[in-house]
C-alpha cells in the first residue's frame, strides 16, 4: 500500500494515510492489523470502494464516503465490529479510529484529496 496524506482546502488534515487501491489490499483492508491511531492521525483510503464491513474486526471504525471527485457524500461514526455500511454513489471510502469524524469536523460536500507523501 502507498502512504500519503489527505488534504482539505489546501491544508493537510490527516498526516498518515495508506491507500488500498489493488484488489488484494482493499480485500485485506484493516483485517488483522492494529487499530489506527486516534485523533485522525492515521487512516486507510480504499479506492475504488463504496461499501465496507467490519466482519472479523476487533475494534469499531469511523467511515467517510467520497465521490469520484473527492467530495464527502456521507459518514458513519463508531461502526461496531460485524457491521456493514455503504454509499451507492461513493467511489472512495476512508476508514479511521473512532472519534475522527468529530475531530475533523467533517461536513458533507467538502473536498478531500489523497496525495502521495513527498519522497515516498
């Protein structure tokens, strides 16, 4: 998986974001991995992806759905293990530790961009 950052309105908002953009990396996702750091310091960006599950997870997630252009369509907070969430129009999904949606004060319609980390 590639590592980068997420930018909103020209400002970096998430400093460490793994991008899962192959079939294998999307399928594996966060399964069997340690929980992401709190306070929106880490995330997993899945592309393309319009649905996620927490089946087999040991911890809850905050989830953000983005359209093809990176606009926030919807979000779900504190999704417990063994649940599914989807957004039909989404093209990208970003997963966080619980509390990230509130910490980032996410608004529907805002624009996000994943950028490869400089020097990566």
